[in-house]
C-alpha cells in the first residue's frame, strides 16, 4: 500500500484516538477505512449533483413535502377554529362544515388533476 501523509487538527485526532481506543483494529486500518468511507460519500455527492434529473426529482420531492406540510397546517388550523368556536356551531353543524370542506377540497383536487 502506498504511504500518505496528512495533517489533521487536534479535534479530529482526538476523535480518531477515541475510535482506536474502543476498537481491536490498528490505527492505520481505522484511518484507511475512514478515508475510504469519506471518498465514497464525496463521490456519491458529486454524482448526485451532476445528474440534473435526480436533482430535479429531489427538488420536486422537497416542494411536495413543503406543500403537504402547509396544507396540513391550514387544515389543522381550520379544524381547531371550528372546534373552538362554540357560539357559531353546535356538534352536528361542525360535522357538516367539515364534510363541506372535504367535499370542496376533493372537487378542487380533481379539477386540478383534470387540468394537467
């Protein structure tokens, strides 16, 4: 194996010594494994960034998650407001209002999916 010289800061050396203390492997073997893992992680990140399709998919997933969280916050707030407003709605009317909201949401979603 070729020999490599590297300079590490004290914090990294302290962490590597902790790994070495709890392991039955040699210090050079532990460092070699860490470098190998780091190389694989770096290579994975570089290939992910160069693939525009994967990058776009990740952005879309993030956007969808963001929109779902917003929708959940809005519906939770609506539900909280309906349940806490005792002067306007009795128990039977609350269920009717929630059914109306669900129906309108389904109509909107179906209308949006048909337009695409």
